[in-house]
C-alpha cells in the first residue's frame, strides 16, 4: 500500500483521510521524521507536533 501524508498535520498513514484531522491525504510528500517523545523533542516543538508517530517534512 502507498504511504500518504496528511495535508495539515503531516502525519504519515496509508488511508485516504487523516484519522486525526479528517482531511485528505497526499502521495506527494518528502522528508521523513519519527517523533518518539514530542514533549522532549525540540524539533517536534518547533514543528508543533504533539503526538508521537511518523511525519513528513514537506507535503504538497
């Protein structure tokens, strides 16, 4: 199955709609980021990521 990214929160998933934002996903994404502990991660805080998981850096 194809990995897609949410157009709002950038979370990576395989569904056509994001389970968190309920928005459409895109196959056009780049960059891969894994957040384990968003509270302790300066990168997660800068990108305003609050949930652990896999994220795309850029989504079109």
